[in-house]
């Protein structure tokens, strides 16, 4: 099978609603700053009614990653369910306009398109409140065998682990990928995902099903229930051929069977909204990886893409990422 | 009747869809750069399919002005029709969250909420393609007599002049305002509005119904079918007690029966998206006017509000306008 795609990702299809608030708003709402939580339709309506004017911008973690891969010149496909409503059409338009192959049919009944109510604080930290809506209905039939077989890397976001249908979709895609010799990549997404699905994530890693894992420092520590970043890295590298731990302003650590690379962050021109930094790091890294670059250069590409996305509101790239990579790596 | 509102505005209730494109896109699409045009649902769908990923941000000219007045500490109300759909709920949420009193019921049938597909060029110029949708259905019953009587200024946007229902709404609001001794303000909105409704606008002005008029240089010239800005200013000041001509980077000219003030622009920290500059100039000016400030200070407030809105994507203020005014005027 020809390599039609560099990366095929399965994830939650989300439109972000981004509003700026002072820290006092989070305190009043009793929402921990920097957290990500799943909320009901009723809580989404209640919280939205209290929020400042918003910007609606397509998001979704793995979807952001595919948009980044496309911006970097790669070929990406995305699988995730929206509803047949205005925000679902916005999501579908935006990801296709970004150059990503997106074919999942919209749900014509059931809940509306998933939304993430994002509070951005004055220090650019984001606090996410996600109403999954129709995201939870992506299922096995949405995973096209030929598309999975045609992708160098199949990428899953940890946020998918919860309702049964997306887990069926992941299981199918994973089985096709492994049978076809394709690489499987996983992002742990959030500490709450790790806490809720630690056993599943570990079992998947120990079975040899995960070729590449992305985690931030806290997710990695949580997975191995340790306070030591070194112990967490050791745990990851024991089970996974290639693991990347992102550490916010401290840069990233890449470990594989042959050793370890550490790269510093790429400085951002300004830091306005940190939403999507991890998603775009993964985009940069996987772009480099599928181009056959050195692991160090992959990580540098990750930091370049992450730096761009925190310079503006919204978790999809706006500037010319290929030019930025070229300026650094030639 | 007590002054419950500084400004009550009637306008098109629009959600902007803002995408960045090189000038070549406008050339391919054969859309004149910097223009504003009305498009059908079919043309909106066709153009949207060609557009880059968007940012959905509440807009609408007079709606932006009311959001600016609220941001400046004033009391504003807005009348305009959305549809009962997701973008309609976004519009209603955002204008209320901005502090504007917005009560117009959403249409439960008919076309969707109005949208403006905005192409922003690298030089920050905006080109607007508006699908009016349910905007055209604002009508007489949406104009609440008590609310009009309670507003110091009733503000109309020229964009409303086209379908019959909004014109009925304007006529009703104008009659109530005049009978109650309230000031009527009008923005000419765009040259295409002036070209289409020159006779109406002139008749309304000559009848003494317009107390305050806002026009940019081209609109003012078009109204009096002259190439001379001085002739246009002379024409406005003959018929209108207070006229303001905005001149982009050349600042603004204010004329009333007693004389003339000219103010330069307030420099923007950066110029990213010029959408809403005129709307926010009107917001700043009317805020000063309803606070009883000098005409020069009103115009300075207009330039301060306009400078802020061109620094970011979207036509509603994001920064602390009151602080910016205080820094200049004390």
C-alpha cells in the first residue's frame, strides 16, 4: 500500500469557544486553573452564560495536530464525529481548508457538535471545559481500512478513552495498523485521562501496540504513579520504542532504544493563549518523523510549531510553519 | 422618561467568519479588495468552500458600536434579528456578555443567522461578503417604544436600508425618537448603501430627522456626488447639526453649526484587521457625546476605540478601552 498519508489521526472533533477572563472568574466558578474537564450539556449552557464574548475557532487535540502536519507540508487525515449543525459545518470546513482529508459523516441526530469552552487567563494559561456532544459517536465504521493502511503513522488522542464507540474505533484502527506494519502513536492528552484509563494505557503499551508516545511531564508521572520525571521516562522507554516528554518552558525530552535527546523551547514572539501547544508539538515532531529527520530535529520542529500556536488565540497554526522550520533547520 | 440608555442601535445581527488570504485570492474570486457586498446563500456557500480556516466572531456594524459603548462604560441596547440556531446563540451570548441590552427574539423559521465572510489581506484590509439571512426580518414590533424613549441617541446603520421590514423598524424608531426629543444618529455604512439609497438618506437629512451623521470620506463624497471632500462636508453641515467624516489614516473631521474640529488618528500598536474601525470610531464618539464631552474629545475617543479594534482579528473591543481613554484624556 502506498503512503498516501503521513499521519491519520482519530480524535474528538471540537469547536473551541475562547474567552478571556481574569483569574477571579475561575475562582468564582471554582474551576482549577489550567485544568481540563468534561462537562454536561447543562453545565456547558450554565458556564457559557457566565462567560465573556467568545471567539469560535475549530479545535480538538488530534485535529489540531493534523492541521499542523498539513501546515508543515505533510499529508494528514482526520477521523472524528461532528453533528450536522452550524458548528459541525465550521469544523468540517476548517479542517478541510487546512488541507486535511476529513470524511467522517456528520451525525444527523443526537447531541450537537462538541465544544470546548476555554477560559484564557491574563498569563495565557488555558482552562478547558469540554462538552463532547457528537464526538462520542465516532465508531468502527468511521475507520476506513484502506486509509489506515495508507498512513505511515496512526495517531490516537487519550481524550478518546471514555465512551465505548470511540474505543471500538481505536481498537479497529490499531489492529489494522499493526497488521500492516504501520506505526501507532498515542498522546496521553491529560492527567485526568491517565487517571481514568491508566490500566488501559499501560496494557496497550506493554502489549507492544504503541510505537510512539507523547506525554507532558505530569501525564508521564501520573502514568507510572511517580513524582520522579526520570522514573517516568524510564517507564516509558521500557515499553515504548520512542517516547517524547514535553515540559512546557523547559523544552522536551525524546528517548528511544539508542539514547536520549533534550531540546529547549523555541521562544514565542509573545504568549497569548497556550491552547494547542502540545498538539502542535506533536504535529511538528510527527512531521519531522515522517520526513525521516533526526529525533533532535523532530523535537525542534515540535517546539517551532508549539511556539507559533501560543502567539495567538486558537489552537491551529496561522503563520507559515514551513518557513519557520526552514529558518531554523535549513 | 429617564435616560436608561446612552445609545439604542438598530442594525444587522451578524456573525463574522474571518479568514486570512493573500491578495491573489481576491483576484481569483474577482472580488474588489476593500469592498462590501451582499451575497446570496448560494454564493455564501460557494465562497466559504474556497476560504481558508476561519474565526467566528460576533460582528454587525451597529452591534459592534454598542459593544464598544458598553466597553467604554456606557449603557447600550441593540435591536437586530438572529435565527434560532447555533450562530444566533453565539451572537446573542456575545452581545449580552459585552454588557449590551439585547432582547430581539430569534426567528424560529426562515433563513439562518446572518454571516459576513471577511477576507483579511496581509496589509490588514478587509473585504466583506455579507449573507443577511435573518437580519432582514427585524421589523416594527421589535422596536420597543419605551426603550427608544429611554435612549439619549437612537443609532441606525445604513446597511439596514434594503428589505422593507428593517425600514419599517427604522421609521417607527425614528418617529418615537423625534416625538420624544431624542437624538437620531445615522451611519452611511458603505458607498454601496449610499449609491442604493441616496435619495432616502438625503430626504431624511433634509427633513431634519438626522441629528448626527457618520460617514467616511468616500461615503460623504458619494452622498453629494462630488469629488471634493470640502463640498461633501459643506453638504453634510448644511443639513445635519453634527457630522463626522472619518478619513482612515488621516483622522477625522467633526463639523457642527459652530465650527469644525480635526483630529489625527490614534496610532495602533499593530494593524492586523481593519474590520470594525468605523464602528468603533462611532462607539468612542457617541460615548463621549453622551457623557457631554467636547466634540474634539469625542473624536479623540473615537480614534482610540478604532485603534484598539484594528490591533486584533474581530470587530469587537478586546482591550480595556476605558483605561486607554483615561490614559489620553485623563
